C-alpha cells in the first residue's frame, strides 16, 4: 500500500510539472474572438485530438499569446487573432517541430526556449507570411559541424540586404518582399536574420534600442540565445566592419517577445506610450556589455495608473524609453559601452545619458521632474541657475560624429593647384591640406597672388572625396566658373555634386590614380580665397541660417532668434547650468541638447 501511494504521488507530481499552462488562456482567446474563433479553435482541436502533448502545448502557447500581435495594412493595424488561418499555423508549427528533431543545436535547449525562440510564426510586426521557415534553409544555411556561434556568423554573412536610407520611414516588409527587393531598413534586416537563424535551428531574438541616448534614432539587432540564457549579439550587417553592434549610447535594450509579459497588451490605449502598449517587451539591458544602474525618481503620483516614464530627447518631443509604476527604474543605461572607447562615437559627448521623468497624457509626454544625467558615477539633476547669466558661443547644433571626421581626413594631403593651360601642364600648388580640415564649408588663402584661369582640387592615389568647391575674389565676392573634371570622372553625373552649393551632397570614390575636380574661370583671375567642404553632416552653424536657442525650465523656453553672421552664434544672458537646445529654423532636422561647460558645448 505504501509503495502504491508513493507511485500515485509521483504520477500526480509529474502531471503537475508537465501541465499545459497555456491551455486555458488559448481557449479563452479562441472563444472570445468575434471574427476568427472558428479558425483558432480548429487549430487547437487539431493538436488536442492528435495526442502529441508537446505539440498541443505549443499550439496553446501560440494562441494564448497571440493578442496584440499585428501587421499594418492600409495604415491600420490588422491583428493576428482576427486573420490567421488554422492551416497556416499548422504548417508553421510542423516546420518548427521537424527542426526540433533534426537540429544539432536544439538538444541543449529547454522546451520553453524552443517555444519562444524557434516556434513563433512571426518575429516582429512584419506582414504575415509562413513560407519562410521552409525557404530560408535553401538560402541561408551554415555548414555541417559548425558550433552555434560559428553557424550564426555564417548565416549572418549570407543575409545580404542593402540598408537604404530611403526606406527608413517605411513600414516593415514581408519576407517575400525582402527577397525580391534586396533592400530595406535596419528593422527589416533584423527580422530577416531572426527568420534565417530560427529556420536553421538557432534560437535567436529581435532586440532593439528604442532610441540612442546620443542621437535621434534607434537601432535593432539580433542576439543568438545561448542555452544558459546569455546572448551572442550579431552586427546588423553581413560585412565584418569591426564596429561594435552598439555604435552609440543606448538608453534601454529590449527584446521583442512572443510570450506576453506582465499585464499583456492594452491595444490602442492612448494613456500608455506606443512602445509599452503590447506587452511584448523584455528588458535585456543587463545582458549586454553596457553600463547601467537603478534610478529612483521622486515624482508626485508615483504608483498611479499609467506609471512614470524616463524619456529621451527628440526634437519633436521627449520619447519615453523606460517605464515604472513605483518611481524605481531598473537597469537604466549610462551610455557606457564596455567594449568600446568613450570617444569612439563623437567629439564633445558628456559622461552619461540625459533622461526626463515624464507622465503620458493624451499622446504627449509631460515633465514630472527635472532632467537627470545618469552616468556610471552618479545620477544628477540639471537645474538651471537663473540668478547667474553667461554668454555662450555656439558652433554646432549636433555633435560631431567620428564618422564625419573620418570623411574630412580623406582630404589630408590633397592640394589645390592653379594653371593657365587646360591640361594643367603648368600647374602650381597654391595650397596643400596638411591637417584634418573642418567638417564644414571653409575658406583658405592661396600661397600666391598670381592670376590663374584654372583651379582644381587633386588628391594622390586613394579615396577621392569632396563635397563643395568655390572660389572668391580678394574682396570676398564669389567668382563664377565652369566646372571641369578629369577624364575619369567626366561620365559620372555625381561629380556635379562638388559644384551644387549643397554641403550635404558630395562626390566620393576609390581609385588607383590621381583624380581631380576644378574650375575654369574663362580667363586668368586673381583668387583671394578657395572655399571647400569635405563630406559632412551640415550641422555646423551656417551664416545663411536663422536659429533659435532654448533652455529647459519645466518646458523649452526661447532665448530668441538669431541669424548667424559667421560660423559662431553668440547668445548673452543664458542661465548657467541649463540644458540647452539650438534649433535651425531654416533647414535640417538633426539637433541634440547640450550644456555649456568651460566655454564649450557638451552634448547629450
């Protein structure tokens, strides 16, 4: 009797441990669906009647966690629970279970990891298609015998998708569209790579930075999920560039999950920021090599519905990136990337990331406290001193990125030559670029006052790169000229960018010969100065533009509109220790906040 009782207890224990915790929720979703309940029920019944407990649990997992999953069609979200078909779900599930039996990698993973990182029929919010699980192995496959990291690298190298700036504002593309078009945005490549990895039996996840703490964009990338739960992040490119996968200061790093987290989706609840409405985010900041710390914000009303948020700066308004219902924010990024030098991103960046505590009201962030700088060493508020005023001299509206400086360096050892013969057989060097030029339009004075009909910019073998070329008389007035280029560039219409008076357009090409672009003034002319610009971001103060400076005091307050008269913009009576923001009212969109410390702009 004693042994029989023990056996019964053991059976009850095993059944309890292997119970399907998704079953009740799945059937509730199916039964409450007004438009698609029949299809969802048919899918669940197929596996309930089939007798395979694991497949039934997987089916329940998919339906239970389906609320909130959607694609955008015709500008409106179309939710999976309203449109998925049983046959398509069966096809997708069977493909994943076939992998579970054949993949050399999945034997080391739990069933729960399989459900989250292999099974789902979708990755993010891409248009629904199911054939990728069968098609990806024919396009992207590692060699047999590779370890999981080596295999992931091999698949990543095979996913070649041109990241086109023109597509950055577009909706996510479907798998078939990406295969047909061959281009997309960062998010498209991330979703595609997750598909390719999962189809190869490599557990992986779509991870993203909702917004950088040092620029106005976000980023997405793929992490391979290792059996112990740690991550192996992949660069979002098939090229071995040597750059870190986190190229800027992160604010938060989230993982797009299939299993609903916390309270689940809230749909179109405008009292919650878009990022947090769907219950599908897992905060994985602590899994990556970035500095982070807990931050406690004391704001009125902590704990009320809707919560408190930490928001990152955007020119269009503060953007919530972290959520708390108590005022305690866990693992807030300090912006430090532990595998990269601090100065690798841009010049003049401050130590840490600026966040604004906010509430969310009618689709907008409302300040709930002073901005705070979160760094590895401290959390400090930015509090302007209105009793003490200072004069500030501003050179830029956006930090000078190291990438932009690298373009300017391409002009080092370039030279300007003057000549009176069209073939430049009588050329004389009138100015040589010996140091990295400024990342803006600038003027240099020739070494001679001799008159020339022709002036050209020429660079030794290597990359030829220049954005603008202009000539000026000794009195500063512009000299009209006819553009001329070397024979090798004569058929390339992009060479016209050098002469279009737009510093954002440029001409750059590699070459094993000397290349040049220049000017024919029609007759020998005295040149007082030569204007030129390297490839640049056009974020330096421009004498042709109007600007407005703001300082933060519970909201942005104007310090007036100025038109720059030179490359420096001067404002008096600026409160000390204030968070500042310089807007270009004429053109452009890249702007970042800064403080003014020791006579220079410190960027956040």
